[in-house]
C-alpha cells in the first residue's frame, strides 16, 4: 500500500443514543468528542441513533419513535372534513 494516502484506522467507540449501548471497534471515522471507557483509555466517540441493542429486528420489541410529530401533521392535513 502507498504511504500517506489512507485514512488513520484506529479504535473508536460507537454509542447508541437511544439505549446507551457502547461498543469499541476500529474505524476510520473521526470525532471531536471523546469518552473514557472502563479500561481507563480515552477513545473518540461516534453517536448513532440505532444499533443492534435498540433495533426492533434484533430486540423483538416494536419501538415507535415519532420525534417530529409527522403522523399528527399527516392526519391533520389529510383528515376528511
């Protein structure tokens, strides 16, 4: 491989914001935020909305998230009068 053309591949923490699940893995993604894990090391943290800890396919739970009130807006707009 040519030197100097590849991004840095390092350990990062992916944190699920809905379930507070964290996993340490390797990635080329970067972040200005850091987190100190149980092992005492500090890692860059990448926040994600859905992971295997919160996705309905993996959990078997039907999770409904309507953050913007889209369903109510739809019903108000297209409701029969």
